[in-house]
């Protein structure tokens, strides 16, 4: 088959061509191209009317040049004919039928059979659509492969730039370690980087099992969550932290997983499911050692005085007793008296903490911590085991 671009005549603007006539030629004798073309012009002259005279149509560039490929074998000739047309469908069909009417070429009997009249615009459109599909497929492939890599590269670059080195030990930390009321204590630098990747900027790394003084000081000042790996190494770091630092909550990566490799969803899930440090320590049989200040003995005496009596004590900001009430009425009385310190023999609940926060309470002393998920930074919690 002869390609379209090879058969569109120079006498016809390719952009104007609409149809391509393709025909087969059979001749009982030996002929060449000029014989075929001459026979077509000669035998169609006057046949299709003056408006469709082939010579005039070629001069006006409404049809292209007749292209012929002919081969001779054993005294007979066979070949193909192509002709481009800028005419409308009806006129092009008449031209095709006129070419088929040629029955002699030179002195030889001949047959020209039109096999197909092809709409060039449809062929071009199909080619355009196929190429557009290829281009779009490549664009989608590049988008999937390159864009996430580019975004990740930029994100990681920013995250590394955001890391600060905090304290005299130069511990890897997020940029908000000073600004935030709460901190997340992790094991190493890569853990800090991963949390930064997920938008968490208040993490700091201990960088080993020997807990630096900077970590201990920060845990005394801020609400501290220990977030460690779900393996044996993470457990060892956590035990050391719980012994020497004032850890408020414990979060762990899933078993065998490391904080540095966790995706966003698992990081958020682990932090959401954190448990109070006292509760975690009970499950592993540890007792928390925590310094509670200069007035330890005074607080301890007051707590011993209410122990087992279902009584609560309200103190003002100077640690002077305001009143004693039944523990059952504790929450409703907080709003009326607005104490600075509450001492009672019972379990601290989230409801109590919320009420205390709303009314300016600074310290709560009780038997133990219940199911609490959030403790404001300005409320100190003291439990019985800390008084021992």
C-alpha cells in the first residue's frame, strides 16, 4: 500500500485533499505508466461533463496527479493507481467511476477496479487520536513516577533544614521544641525527621539509653510523651526515661516497627492511643520516682488526713485551706470555690481535670490517675505513689 504522504501530488495542497482513490490495474499486454495515464485522460474526456474534466481539475488543483505503479510479468501488466481529490463526495465518486470505465490501455484490453475511496481526514484524525493517547499515557506515567519523588525530595530537604540541635548535648529536635507546652521524646534523629515529615515539630531525641539532662529538664517543665519503637530497644529506652524523667504519657510503635519508618496514619494512631505513664508503669510493675517540690511533707500530711474518709480539701494559692467537702460534691464545688489546689482520696478523671482547668486549679493530689487522655500544661498531677 502506498502511504498517503507519498501519493498526494505537489499540484494539490495536502491540507486541501479530502479523499484518496485507490484502484487495481490489470492489462493483457505490456504497458508503462504513461500509457495508463494517457488512457485515463483520453477515455474520460467529455464522459463526465465539462465541470469534471480531469485536465481542468488538475490545473485548478482540485484533483492531484495520477500516480501509477506498474509491473510486467509474462506479457501482462499489473499495478496500482492512486489519485487525491479535493472535491466533494459525489464528484469524487463520479471521478472514481469514470476511471473504472477505462477498458483499453494502448492496444491492450484492460481493467481498472476501484478498491477504496478513503477519507484522508478520517485517517489523519485516527492517527491524531492514537498519537494523542500515546502522549497522554506518557504524561500520566511521568506524573505518577516523577511528581511524588520530586515532592518527597523537596519535603525531606525542608525537614532536614527544620531540625535544630537543642541544649548543650546538641540533641536533634523539631523547631517548636521551645514554643510548645508539650514535647514528644523519641529515640533518635531519624525519628525526629519522620515526625517532621508528618508535620510534628515538637519532638526531641535522647540519642541513646543514657538520658541527657536537657531531656530531664524539659520533661519537668512540659507535658512529655515518650514515643519509642515497638522492639526490645524501645522498651529499654522507655524504662530508663520513666526512671529518671517526668514522663506524662507513653506511646509505642506497633510491635517490631520503628518510629522512623511509620507512615502518617500509624504515627497519628500511636499518639492518639497514648496512655498515662502511671498506667503504663502499673502494667510493667514499675513505680514512678518523681520530685514534687519543697512542700512534699505538707501535702503528704493533708493527703493522709483525707485518706479513706471520702473528703476533699481545697487550698488557695498560698496553700491555705479554704474548706473541706464530700468528695461526691467535688466537681460542682470547684466552680464555686475556685481553689488553687485540690487534695482528695480518689481517682482523677478527665471530667475532673476539665472542670479544674476551667476554674484555674493548678494542682491535683489524689490516689491515682484514671482513664485520662489530656492534661493541660498548667495543671500539676500528684498521685499517692509519688508521695511515698
